[in-house]
C-alpha cells in the first residue's frame, strides 16, 4: 500500500533502460562503482594517516616512568562510630 513492491521496481527498471539505453545505463553504473571504490580507498587512506600520526606521537614521547610513591597502606582500620539512626515513625505519625 505505502511502499514499493517488486512490480513497481521492475517497471521503474524497464523505464530507466528505455530512457537511458543499455550502454548509457551501464556506463552510469560503472561511474557509480568507481565513485564507491574511490570513497572506500579515501577512507582507508585517512585511517592509515591517523594510525601513522598516532605512531609518530608515541615514538616522539618518552616513556613514562612511575614516580617514587609511598607504599600503599592496606592494613585494616577500626570502623568509625556513627550516630544512631532515628527510630522509624509510628503509624499514627505518618497519616
């Protein structure tokens, strides 16, 4: 009802072939394929460029050495006393 069925697509394909002809249509599809291939290659080149910049940055940065720190104290400590919690409200106070 609202979408295109297979018959609509077939009729559209036949009209396109009649309108543009077989050679012209195949040439357009070839151009589309070349464009997609170029786009994918450009994306791969961009990723490679980012990877090279990251590697250069890592090589130029000296390795980080840990600073001398005090040892971590892991002994158990007694719990601090807390204030007692107030008693729960009675039923006649909540209404």
